[in-house]
C-alpha cells in the first residue's frame, strides 16, 4: 500500500545494478509514494548501462551527477576529488572503463538530465541537486562551517534542500531550511557494504536512512572481471 506522505531518495548508484534492484524491491515493500534519484548513476561499478536502464524503466525523476556529466559529455574526467594517490588510480581506471562501456544512446540520455528538480509534497517545497545548487561537484559535508549552510539557505526559495555526492548522510536545519544529505546506494564508504537510501516525511520533518543487504561479492567479482583494480573490488565488499 502506498504511503502518500513518504518520499524516497536514492543517490550515487555508481554502476551497481545489483544494489539498485535490492533497494527498489525494498521500496516496493515499504510503499513509498515517490522515488527520486540525485545522480551519479555511473562510475566505479561494473554495470553502468544496467543502472541507467533500470532508472529509465522505472521512470524515476533524476538529476545529473558529476559522473553522469563527465561520461555523458565525454569530458575525459568525472570532476571528482581524490584524497590520495590510490583513490586517483581507482578513479582514472573507473572513468576510462565507464566512458567506454556506456553506449551512445545512454550517454545522450545522461546529457539530457537536469541539474536540479523542484518538487513539492504537502505544504513543503524541495530543491533536489547532486552536489549543491552552486556546483554539481561541491561537497556539502557535515563538518563545514554553519555559515556555508546559512548562506545557501538564504539563496534558495525552498523549504528543503536534498543532495548527494558526499556518500555521507546527515541532516540539519539552517535559517529555517532543512538540509538532507542522502547516502550512496551503490558504493557506501562507512564500512558497511549494504546499499543505503533515505526516506523523508515532509509534513513531520522526519529523515530515516535505511540499509539493504545485497550480493556485494558478485559485484566485486564483476569488477575484477572487467579488469578494474582489485582495491575497487574490495571497496564494494567492505563498504569503503
């Protein structure tokens, strides 16, 4: 039975079709009224075309992520920030594989994704982006100074700002605006390999982050079979 007051948000699917199927099944059982995707369908995972197809088939409203933009427009990079040399090695290999794997028609679809969506539920308006309203690849992390969020709150006209990109879920309120950072469905980085997503009830102003088990070993094996780094495969097994 559909719960007309609960919205579901998924983000940073990163080519992990196995995790996406598990989450969609979980959402069907929970009966969320609407599902939205905050981008980064591709990158890192071994099945970017499968993820794109699943999102298209289910008709989930989606914004572009920096990886979608980088692959869709063949920019030669994903606009990512790498904390160390190992991460850059993984990122370079991932971009090369993904750009070669995603078909031209799917790249066209990625290019047509909007950079933001405005939606409403009850008496609340919500702005959906990947990184921030300012930049597709901005990291709005919880440890940033409150003035960052106060400035953003003053610049937008919505009650809620919902975003992804950081893979670090958090929620806060600044100048009356609710900020919701949705976790990564396809490649969590908190030591828990289970897929993650967010449920939000706008009228009650509640935020719930949920985890869903899936066969991450099969995804890691698929990563290795594509000739991608073993450290990337391990990141799916361990959620790092």
